[in-house]
């Protein structure tokens, strides 16, 4: 019942006008384009997985109603939060898991991602579930015939979102299953491998159906920015927690939005560290260490391998930190020496997060809405006579016009080559508003 209450509260927070009216984002459009009732030539960037689009497909295949899509994703997110937390049953008291869910669900980036067709939130729920199921399997808290299919399913969900999640998200669980003597169980490792392999299979099949083969898709995926290299974007990752929620240095990253909210984030980090310290002396030590390792792992990989900031990418870390923070709160309200002061601090921490994160959400949701004028731009093109078949540079606008478009890092020549007309069957036209459109000869 505790977890149900948290999931229902999370659903209520998402079913608000600011989120239900949030226009489709550029990435969302590429995820749903293939399963959308709208016919367009918009392609999924080759490096991405189709998982997020498949989650939305039961709705997008029949309607393009923005409200229906947002409600559907909200319902899925609330159910996913409940199931991911329930996977930790037996590792923590249910009321402690409810605190973890409350912290995670109260985050602005969680609520924003939960209503949208993005893979990162589902990667976070997947690793939260996988970690709990893995710990229950290796500790004998759940029968293998029950837990192994669940581990395989959680791994499948994670990899369906992005194949690289095998390293970026599943890495700590895989290493734990290999390196920790008491956790070595070939059946558990095989279950993770099976789920990951099935997730990769979708990506491989898509390579032959849509991209001309596996080698071609791998080559085109390597062209997508940013180039694989070493960076150090930890400061950027910290800055964008308060917005803007997508920031490529040096452009668009000046200043520090809502610096006062950074105080709460530092408190969140401190409470999570306290949770690790508290759990170190209890039976929850092993699970706390794995949660902390996963949180650090994800943040470190994005800080050193990605040169831009986007807090939705570190949602798996925030999910793990929520478990640790809940451990700390449980200790503060039950065992801390200065009980009254500890309870007061816990209440202030939770309430300040609930309130201040909502302000962040309102601000960023407004910024996202104003920064997504795709339907307006598409209407302008239609008024100038643009009709399918056609090709333009922006996938987001192309989706609403019915055109085709290249993905980030792709070329117009590559996209036109895959059309029935072929690369030579198109001519370039420049419209009165300056937009370049490709139309059949």
C-alpha cells in the first residue's frame, strides 16, 4: 500500500496542465515516428534503440493526440515506478522504499521525463529493478525460477532503450556478478545476458530493415555527435540539474539557473552519503554499496565520455541515490541520537524538495514548450505549398509535414538514397522564407 500511494501521487503530479500540454520534443518525434499514425520519412538515429517508441506504440499507432500520449506515458511511468521499487521487497522495509520512491518521484527531471517518450527514465527504472532482483537472487530471497525471468526482462528493457546501456547502466551489476565471490551465479549472469542479447537483437534486425545492414548502421551511428573522446563535463552535469535540461558547451551554458536549488542538490548528495554510511553497519551494506557503485558509475561515464549536459541521462544515478537517501531518512527518524532535530531535518529535506523541484519543473516545462514550435513551422511550410513526398533538414518539422529528414550527424544524400526516387530523383528548391526543400524531379 505504501508503494501504491507513492505511485498514485506520482501519477497525480504528472497529470497536470503544464506536462499534459508539453509539445513533442525533437528526440521524442524520432522515437515515435515509425510507430506513429502520422506518415513521414523521419528516421530513428542509428545509434538509438526503439524501446521508448515501442512503449508509446499502443497509443501512437492509433492517435496523434498529445494529451492521450502524455496520459499513457504517465500511467506507464507510475506503474513502472511501483514495479521497480517492489523489486526491492525484502531488502528494505516497504515504508523505506516508499520514501525512496517519494524522493525520486518528486524530482523535476523525473516528472518531466515520465510524461515524455524518452528512454532514460526507463533505463533508470530498469536498473532500479535489476539491482533489486539481482540482490534478491544472489541472497536466496527469491526462488531462481521466479527471479531469473524477471532479471532477463529488466535487462531487456534496459538494452531496448539503448544498446550502449549494457555498459553505461548494467556495468556494475554485471561486474558484481563476475567479481564478487558470494554473488557468482552463472544462472543469474545468463539471465542478464539473455535479456541484453534480445535487446540487441531488435537493434540488429532494425539495421537490416531500415539502414541497409549492420555494418552500415554501425558506421552511421559512429558519425553521430559527440565524437567518442575523453571529456570532463561533471560541472556541466551539475549545472543543468536546475536547467536548461540540454546544454552543449560553450553555447547555451552560461550562468547557473536557480543557484539556490543547488543547495538542495548538495543536501541530497549528503543525505545519500549518510545513507551509505548508515547501511555500512547493517545487513543492508551489500545492497547499499551496489547502489552507490551504480550511481557513481553512471555519473562518471557521462562526465568523462559526454561533452554536454542533460540530467535525464543520469536518472539511473538519481534512482540509486534515492534508495540511499531513504536509508538515511529511516535512520534519522528511528535511531539518530538527536531524534527531534533529525526528524525536523528529514521533514525539511523532503518538503523543500517537493516544493522547490516543482518550481524548477514549471520553469523548465515552460521553456520546453516555447522551444518546440515545430507544428507552427510545419504549418508555414504547408501554406507555402510543401506537400509529401518532400525532404527538409529538420526531423521535427518534417514529422508534421510528412517529409523525410536526416538525423543529427547524417547527410541529406544518405537519406534521399534510401527513398524510392533515389538520390538522383530529387531537386532542391529554396522557398520564400529561406527554407530549403527537396522535391521529386
